[in-house]
């Protein structure tokens, strides 16, 4: 099945990159719509998943675990705190730091997130046999590794490149 979005001629040398862009955009749009049904914004569910799995942690640890940035994480934690899903408490070992933890009220949210994530998976992989689903995951793992290497090389190049 062909995409309804025509590939621009300037993207002809990167059809896979264009396809990844389109799929990522649509996946994020659908995830956002599903998350709004339970009162969350995209990314907030990932913070909650991290807290549910790993327990209380510093915002800096959340930034690192989710490959985010400090400003985004601060806004996300503040929104989740206002909604009653997380609380921030002073760190017992570092008076400059705070610890973010999931509240008991967030446990009801967890089931909703799990159901929503299952729906998103269903929409994403609909029409694929089990073997094809495994192939998609394998291919995505390769793409992710390739992009991680390329990203780290590009970032290292920028740091090492002379300015002027």
C-alpha cells in the first residue's frame, strides 16, 4: 500500500528516511489523541512508566533515562504534579536535589496507560502476522542503533569542529 503523502523530489535520495518521518509523525499524532482520552500529554506516560518501573528518582535521572532535556522534564513533572500523579520531595542525601515519585493516585492511571499502549500497538501493527511483527521490531532496533551511532558521531564532530 502506498502512502497518501507524496514524497518530495528532494527526498528521493532518502525514501526510507522519508517513510520513518511519516510513520513517526502519524504514530505521535495517534498516541497524542489516545493520551488526551486519559488526560495526558505525549511524553508524560513515558515519565510515569519510568517511575512505576524504577521507582523514585531525581529529575536529572529521568532526563537521562528518557533522553530528554531539563526544561521539558521540569514542565512535564510540574504538570504531572498538578494532576496528582507525582510528588516532589527533598532528596535525603543532597539538599540541592529533589526526588520525583509516583503517587498512589497514579496507580489507576497505570492500568489506563497499559490499555492505551496496547491499543496503540494494535493500530500500529494491524495486518501483520507474528513473524512480520518480529521483523519490524528487529528492523527498528537496527535503525535505532544506526541513528544512535550517527548522532553520537555528529555531536562529537560539532564539539571538535573549530568555530569561526
